[in-house]
C-alpha cells in the first residue's frame, strides 16, 4: 500500500489555490496516483504554470483525496473472475 502527500497549487481565474492531500499511489513508474492529479505540473498554451505540486511525504494515512477514495470504492466492486487478460481479446 503506497501513498503520497502533496502540496498542490492551482491557478484558477487568476488566483492561486492551494491544498495538501494524501493520494493512493498506483504506478510502478513513480508517483502515478489513482486520481491522476496527485503529482503533476501543467502549463497552459502560453506556457504559464497553472498546476504545481510538491511532495510532502510518502506512506502517510489517512488518504484525504476525495477523488482517490471514490475511484477506490468503484474498483473494489470488481472480482477476479470479472477479468480476462489471457485470451488475447484485449
């Protein structure tokens, strides 16, 4: 079980909004979060930074990201028999 806590800054309507959130980490390549917004940098067309993120901690609980929690609830409804990764159909 892996988590990452981030300090996130978003530029919304010319104002910087900030939050600290703990996300579920899903990726083997680094810090891909379940909600996909946990550890990103994003620029607009004019190359102005509109989303910034700084790692604050690893492995902290509780998870505080509402989107990670919602996705986790949805995917836990699947059972192993609901998947077919061996037939080549995918």
